[in-house]
């Protein structure tokens, strides 16, 4: 199956590209963003991000992976959860599609995503997981890529097991 859900630290993933849950200013932040900056080399990565300058919510930009195993970092900006009626789902879906299209244009054969928006940005984890899975599945209908969805915290992993069990029981 070309989509795998794994529990890991995304900075350890041996893939062509990893995705960062970034902010629009492309500044080093906390959460997965902080971990990626630290592992890649914060100064160099921030310099590369500064050259790009900005990324819209639901879109993506890319930089070198610097000291990561992954040769590319795709930075995407998820929506901040504001109750669910402010296009959050559409924008989150777009983050995955945009990042996968960027990876395709860079000839990546493998990519790892964190659960975008599900931390500091407050998107409910179970719903964030469903949006991620459906966007990735849609993309894989007509593209070849090995896609990992990396869940980090125990709660997200629990939801992913539940969701996969319910898929299997269908
Ligand atoms: N590997 C994989 N997943 C991780 C890791 C890791 N090392 N560390 C945390 N997570 P968040 P957001 C999970 O807050 O909600 C930043 O400051 C975490 O458990 O990193 O999109 C940015 O600069 C959660 O499920 O991203 C932005 O300002 C998921 O990653 C803002 O936060 C996403 O949590 C973006 O917020």
C-alpha cells in the first residue's frame, strides 16, 4: 500500500522529502517545525526560508533538507482551527495536495507528512487525520509515490489505529 501510517519523529524519516507544518512567515516555530529546524540546522534553514519570505495558507514552498536525511523540505501552512466553518477542511486538504504536487515536480519518490494543523493550530486530531488520509488517497489514485503519514503523539496514534480498524472491518 503506498500510504503508511507510522509513529515516529519525522526528522528521522529516510525519504526524499519531509513536510514541515510551517507558519506563513516561514519562521522557525515550535512543535514539528522546531524539531525540523533543529535537525536540519536552524541557521541555514532559516536563511533559505527568509529568501522565500512567505507562504499562503493551503500552499507550499520548498527548501533543501540541509543536514536531514531527506534531501528536500516542503513547507506547508495549515489553517488555524476556528470552529470549522472558516474553510479549515478545504485549506487543510489543499496543504496535502499542494505538497504532493510540489514533491511530484521535484521527482520525489517518497514523502513523509506530519499531521498538519493538529498541534499549535488546534485542528481536532481525529478530523485532521481524516482529511490527511482522504487527500493522500485521492492523490494516489493517479500518482505513484510512497507516502508516510507520521503520527507522533499517543492520541493521534490511537485515532489512526481506530480509523484503520474501522476501514478493515468494513
Ligand atoms: N515528528 C512528527 N510529528 C511531530 C513532531 C515530530 N518531531 N513534533 C510534533 N509533532 P504542530 P501545527 C506533531 O504544532 O498545528 C509551529 O510553531 C504534533 O504532535 O507542530 O500545524 C509552526 O511554526 C502534532 O500532531 O503544527 C506554526 O507556527 C503535529 O505534529 C505552528 O506551530 C502538528 O503540530 C503550526 O501548527
